[in-house]
């Protein structure tokens, strides 16, 4: 990121925070990353609606849909960290293996770049570690 872009990005972030505080002063201390702890996975009803049969045609099972979503979120890069972490959790629950998730992320290096792939692998590893900690 160039210095000029970093300044522009910081300015835009500050303006967004000021706007949020103007609408709701309680948002001054809002931490979007902390929201993930409150909502680590989607409810079964939400999963069925988005990845089950409600909004989806026949052809792909939930596991495949979630792996495709991991691919898309990997390409988006660091702007989708929380969403990627959530989707990896659900992909594991839907039967995807750690190896399959890693392979999907590796494949996306051609489309999102090596930094996006590296970030996604770090996130995946943190989810895998989290899951292995639950099993002990």
C-alpha cells in the first residue's frame, strides 16, 4: 500500500467512525472483530437457508458450496477475515477436510495473489488449531 493510499484509507476510516458516532454514540467503542466471538457460527436455520435447499438449486451439496465460498473469500483477501473464519468452521462441520480447505486456498493464489493465500492459510490454521483444542 502506498503512503498516499494509506492516508486516504485512514481518512475514510476516520470519517466512517465519525459518521457512526453521529448516528449512535454507543458505536464509538464498537469493535467489529469482537463481534465474531459473539457469533462464531451461523445458526442451523441460517445455514439451511443459504447453503441448504432454500436458496440453492440442486447440484451442489453444502460441503461443496462452502468450499467454493472459501475460495471466493480467499480471493477477497484481508477484508473478509471474519467471514472466512466462519466459513471454514462450517466447511469442517459439513465434512470438508483440513487438506481440502488448504488445497482450495492454495489454488486461489493464482487469482487473489500469494499475500491473500498466505493470510487465508493463517486463518485456516487458527480455525484448525481452535478445533483441535475443542477435541482435547
